[in-house]
């Protein structure tokens, strides 16, 4: 599944259990794993609303592809399954000549910021997390979105930086309930404090740093007190924070929350630069963890470089294509600007290839069932840690379903294209290959920033729009919560039906009052069916990634 933990299961006495030798799984499975096992899977192909056989559905697909201009077809893959074998289909669509996507709906902006400083996006080894004294959870719902990793270190001292008083914030010694999109300012304020208290790591900066003085200069060009008003974090709390971390080894668990903005990469780079200023990188304990490039150091056995067109994923206009092939994604809920997505899908021939029916299927002309993970060989690399999990075929596949690898091989044969490496060869490559995860030689501090804060546009009548993952769902999979969560000081009440609008769209929501949400924020769980009616179909300034939170919303009783 799409999660930091990438846990591993085993069959013990015919029951599926969490594996004990996989360090992060540690013998336990989560709610989402249980949901996945209970899920009702697609067992038949569907064409124009009618059930047909798998063979008929594949014939329709081949026929359509033969009668469409390749560049007028779009290959759109989501992250419903992050196994390496999911990429097989991209090989076919690349050879066939489809338009492909670039960028991300997920971690792209932050990744670009980290890469700009360190040259790559690799997490330090898990061991350094286990050895750290203090864990700073920054824009990450750590105990929920990486519950297994959290379990390994749950007795440590935590600091949380989040506009929401999350489960981990409640367990933290210090919670800084920051205003959205001000994390770079907080990082600069921290840097200033570190300098005033002589806490910067001069040795690290001299040996590995480049541009630290410029970075420090950015932090100096504002009066310290001015940060208090914009970030919403008091200087007293910042003082307490420095008392807590002084002389300690520190791990920063950085999440998506800080970077769902136009300048998300710059914001993330400011935080990583603060960490470098303190010398948290390259030590025996601590460091900065984000969503790492899990394929780093591996060659993609399915990769084929041709001159296909690439379209930025948050900007995709489905109506432009005569055929859209969607695999393992639910753009109707998960992509920005739902109305635009729906309008686009209605104008195209949509093929959905997935394991279960989802909201996007409503607009699909042809639905092809993918075999479930229990019937597919695969390897799961992790964006949270360096361990990998091998997935064996433990159940004979339903004969009306097809795996990604088999579909790709079938299409390649139909179009006489270059064959894929064998399934076993690919799996064994991933199984055996141990990538070398070398740390950087030079850390490039961010030397100037250009970030337009949201607070400039914010007034007393509008709210910051924020989303976060839920314990009981995985993005739109298994999701059932379509509420808006508001602080009681907003004067709305439970079950009020409100109309929420932004520059980009509007929708109705039922209210849940929750004082864990900062009073200037409207919170929605990721996977809320209506939340993306409010978001911009725009990309960030660095990586063709979505900017879901670059928006303010108005709320009124409907
Ligand atoms: N407003 C807002 N929007 C967001 C986010 C947010 O925080 N706020 N989060 C974003 C993030 S981080 C992400 S990663 C994206 C996720 O967006 P998507 O990648 O679209 O993921 P899901 O919505 O979970 O849909 C995944 C689908 O894959 C299917 N699937 C599962 N397993 C398999 C398989 O083995 N094969 C195939 N073919 N299909 C399978 C599932 O049934 C499911 O319907 O959403 C983004 N959207
Ligand atoms: N149970 C569960 N686990 C999951 C997922 C799931 O859907 N459910 N999804 C998986 C996926 S695809 C991903 S990418 C990861 C992401 O997991 P996380 O990195 O934890 O990302 P989010 O839950 O989107 O957001 C994290 C936190 O950021 C806070 N936040 C929002 N805006 C800001 C801000 O401006 N500044 C700061 N400091 N914080 C802010 C939110 O309140 C939220 O608590 O989780 C994975 N794990
Ligand atoms: Mo994600």
C-alpha cells in the first residue's frame, strides 16, 4: 500500500499476520491492511455499464488503441499500489507512444527542496532514528501515517509542529500550533535563535556547507518578534524548544504538510537548511527524514526512454485525450479540482484498470479488473525507510482479472513491440540488488527565497484549507469521512450543512466541531469526496506537483 511503513505480512496457520522479522512491521498489521483484505474486489470487466469477459475487454482496449493517435492517449498512473511491478504497463504505453505524466500529487515539491540542498532525496538509515534523543515531527501525522515506524520510537521525547493538535502533538512535550504556510519563517526564526545561543554546528558548516552565511542573512532581515505574529508560535515556546534540544541528537520527521504550496520546495529547503545549520545531518544519531526516493540506486528494469510527450499531473486536462488509461488512481477524488476532472473525463474514452470500483469508475467506459496483491509477485521499496519487502503469489488469481505485468506483456505482443524482461528476472534483480546510499558531500544552503505567504490574503472571514490523512483510510481507498472539521470558536455547530467556496470551486459539507483544529483552519481528511472541489489545478514552482493548500476558503450556512 501507499504508506511510509511498507510493512510485510506472512501466512501463519492460514491467517495473514504481520511479519516478525521485518523490523518496521514488528509482527503487527494496521487498520488499512485489514481493510484491504476485506475489500470487495472487481471480478468482471465492464463495458458501457455491462459485464463482459476479460478477453472481450482486452479486445476492446486493443481495438481502441489501434484506432487512436498514440499522442492523443494518456497513460495516468496513481499510487494505489507502490509495488515495482506496477511500472510494467508504463513500458508498453511509452513504446506505443502515449502521452505520459510528470510531477506528483504527493511529495514532489518537498522532494525538489531536499534535492536542491543535498543532491538527492535519501533518508538516513533507520538506525539513526532509533538512536536519536528528540524527535521533531514537522508537518507529518507521524503516529497515524507511519504507525509502525512510530511504534519503534514511541518512548522518545517529541516536538510537533502542526496547525492541528494531532495524536502525536498530544504526546509531545512541545506542540507549536503553527499557521499554515509559515514553516519557512519558523525555520528562519529557529536559525536566528541558534545563532544567538551559539548552537550552530560550525564544524559541519565548514566541512560540508556551502552558502550558510547567506542563509543566516535571510533569517536576519526581520525583527525576531515579527515572526511571532505571522507563524502564530510564541517566542517563549521557541525558547523552551531550544532548552529541550540543546546538546541532544535530533531527528526531524518531515511530512507532506509543509509543502502542499506553490513554493513548497523552498519551504522544505529552509527546514533542511536549518537542520544543516544545527549539524543534524551526517551524525551517528538523528537526521532529517522525508519521503525518500525509494528507487534510488536501482535501475528500473522497465524503463525505456523515448520521446513521449509529458504533461504535468496537476494540470492534466482529460478532455484533450481521445483515450485515457487510468491505473491505480482515483483522480475524481484525489486530483485537484474535481469539477474540472469530471468535465474532462466525460469528454474522453476512459479505461479504468484497478482492483476495486472507485469514484472514477463512474466516468469510465471500460473497466478492467487488476488481480489483487495476493496473486501477484512483487517487491515493495519504501519511501519511509531502507528495508524492502518481497511479495509472493499466495493465492491463485481470479481468472477474470489480470496483473499489470501480464496486461503489459499482452499489449506488447499485440502491437509487436519490444518484450519485457521476464517477471522472475525483474523480481530477482530487486531482491538481490543492494543500492549504495551514500550521504551528500556538500550541503547547499538555500541562499535566497521568494515565498508569497497566504496570510497576506487572509482576513477574519476566510480560512486556511488543510487536509491530512486518516487512520481509517488510505487516500481515497476505504474513505468514508466527508465532513469539514472546524474549531468551536467559529460558531458553527455539529451537523450544520455549510457551503464552502474558494476561487476554484465550491461544495457542501456537514460540520464536525473539533477543537484540535486551529481556529483559522478548515480541515478535511484526504479522501473526502468533496474536498478537491475547492483546490487549484495548478503546479508548484519547482516540480510539476500539486499545490492543494494554496487556497483560502469562505464558509457559510447553506
Ligand atoms: N486535497 C488533497 N488531495 C490529495 C492529497 C491531500 O493531502 N489533499 N494527497 C495526495 C496524495 S499524498 C496522494 S499519494 C494522492 C493519491 O491519489 P491516487 O494515486 O489517485 O490514490 P487513491 O485515491 O488512493 O486511488 C488509488 C486506487 O488504486 C487502486 N488500487 C489499489 N491497488 C491496486 C493494484 O494493485 N492495481 C491497480 N491497478 N489498482 C490498485 C485502488 O482501488 C484505488 O482506487 O492523492 C493526493 N490528493
Ligand atoms: N493511515 C494512513 N496512512 C497513510 C496515508 C493515508 O491516507 N492513511 N497516506 C500515505 C501517503 S500517500 C502519504 S504521501 C503519507 C503522508 O503522510 P503525512 O506526511 O503525515 O501527510 P499528511 O497527513 O497529508 O499531513 C501531515 C500533517 O501536516 C499538517 N499540516 C497541514 N498544513 C501544514 C502546514 O502548513 N505546516 C505544517 N507544519 N503542518 C501542516 C496536517 O495537519 C497533518 O497533520 O502518508 C501515507 N500514510
Ligand atoms: Mo502520497
